[in-house]
């Protein structure tokens, strides 16, 4: 069944060198994708998706592409973080080559952040680079991962350690696809929405506290939130595309979160990315309080809001546990923000007042995590 396109919001990412692109946000965009993708030129459009999303949306997307005169094919991977692996990458590249994707053709990533990162990395490297389009279908992918050109896979030693910057040519965020997303994945994506308020926009965090239910239920707040996050991300990426500076702020909560994902073996049954980010956001604020940077009330407000939205905020919440403080700090040592072995954190002086803190003392982090784990054991 094809859906009519409702009013569409557009956010522009004004990168130079002919790499500027639009993010279109609205209900029903998948059925209108063909014309938008065909307008980019090329003969073929190869869809990369996962089994769950593919069963729901690949048929409609393919029909739309074919109606617009493109030759379309589909490469499907298993759902979940496990596909962002060496084996997943090889399977996608082989699938794309099997579909005879050439330099002038397009790869279309249809799915959540896993598919977007994986298909984007395959596109960045296939025949030394083919163009790609993001059709994000999870809240997390619509507000964050489909924008900004970070693509990649995980290595056994850490998250996102193999990758490339490769900007999409177009992002089509069909917000109606979120109607089929599980409640848990919706919550996980919401952690990244709240993150934008916490980084640099206290007013947006206030708005989230008042409106988060509308994002979940599919009210106009959903498109408004996706557009706000994309605007914020587009601005940062335009100023600092390759993360030489302020783009690192977008990793608020991620140093802790990535370590937890690694310690849970990237097993979505235990922890998905957004849940790790939620715990990481709460930890980043409590750590900032401990260092005397941020009022305890602010850290409490952050954790309360995330918990109200159904997200975990404590280490204890990780099913099966996440090891001791030492294991968590060791897992952090592979973070891409590590320089000469010193840890860099994103800390906060308050909601909307995050900053990059290089050279954080390992012993300080260890003591904080020990106290967190001890408090969890008592609670
Ligand atoms: P995901 O891609 O695994 O999707 C979550 C689950 O939801 C999957 O099982 C998927 O099949 C399912 N799903 C997706 N859309 C659906 C829909 N519309 N209906 C029903 N089911 C649907 O995970 P995610 O949370 O979207 O993305 C997490 C990944 O994104 C992580 O690997 C993370 O590292 C990456 N990420 C990348 C960036 C970046 O800038 N590149 C930013 C943030 C996160
Ligand atoms: N999600 C972090 C970034 O895109 O830089």
C-alpha cells in the first residue's frame, strides 16, 4: 500500500565541493523516493537493508525506484549490530558487485543505523567510492546516524573502529516508518534526541520534556523533533565535518555507551546502542557533578527524564552486568577519542552546556565507576 506524502520539512547540509545535500522529513517519502533518487542520475539503485526492514519496506521502495526508470536490486543482511562486522561488510560488497553496481550508480541504505553505517561504508569503498542515499527507518537513524557521513563497521576490539567519511547525496526520512518500530527501539532512538538538548540547546531539552510523548505516538512533534536534531547536526557537521574539534560533542554519552556495547558483545538482546547512550548520558552528567562542574540537580533532571521515557540510566540496568570498573575503563581505551592513551570525555557544566574535556585522569574515572557500581549494588 502506498502512502500519500504529507507536508515535507527539508533541512539542507551546505557542505562545499558539490557535496551539499538535503534531508527530507515527512510521512510517505518511501513511495516518492524513486523520482528523488532518479534525479541524482545513474542507471541502477541497489537497496541495502536488513531482513526486518526489508520485509516491511523494500518492496515499496523498489517499486518506486523502478517506476522512476531505475534498475533496482536488493541486498539483505541480518538485523542487529552483529552485521556491522567484517563478515557483514564482505557480504554487502559481494552483493552489490553481484548486482553489477558501477561507479555512476547509487547504493540506497534502507534501515536503521546499522544498515546506514554498513551500506555507507560499502559505498565508500566499492570501486573506490560510489554515491549513496540514506532512507533511515529508525528514530535513531532519522535524528542522527543518516546525517553527517560517518560510515563504518565494528572490529572485535571496539566499536566503529573501521570506517570512512562518505556523505550521502540525499536523506529521505519517512517518519511513517517509525509506526512499525518497536517501543524499545523508539526509546533507544529517543536517547539521541534528548542528547541534542543536552549538548547545546537547553530550550530543546525543555521542549523534549514537554513533548516527548508526541514523538512516540506519531504526532507532529515527531517531524519537529527529527528536523530540530537534523538542523543541529547539519550545523555541527558543516563546521567540523571530520571531527577535528566540536563534532566530538555529538559523542556526549558515547564514551561510556560504546564501552558498554563492547562489554555486552554487541548483543541487542542485552543492550542496543541507544540504551548504552542513555546510560552514558546519565553517567556523563553524574561524572560532571562529581568533578564539581555541574549541579547535582541538573544531573538528576537528566536521569529522571530519560527514565520517564523508559530508558536505562544506571550500569546495573545492563542485563547480565558489564564487568567491573577496570573492564569498563579498558573497553574505553579503544575509543577513537583516545589520544596518547589519555581519555577524552564530553562533560557538561549544565543542560545544554557540554564541552570537550581532554586528558581526563584514568584513576578519576575508575573511582567514579567503582562508586556507581557500589551505589547500584546497594540500591
Ligand atoms: P538498528 O539499525 O539495529 O535498528 C534497530 C532495530 O530496529 C533493528 O532490528 C531493525 O531491523 C529494526 N528496525 C529499523 N527500522 C524499523 C522499522 N521502521 N520498523 C521495524 N523495525 C525496524 O539500530 P539503530 O538504533 O537504528 O542504529 C544503531 C547504530 O547506529 C549503531 O551501530 C551506532 O553505532 C550507529 N550510529 C551511527 C552514527 C553515525 O553518525 N554514523 C550515529 C549514531 C549511531
Ligand atoms: N554521532 C556522532 C557523529 O556523527 O559525529
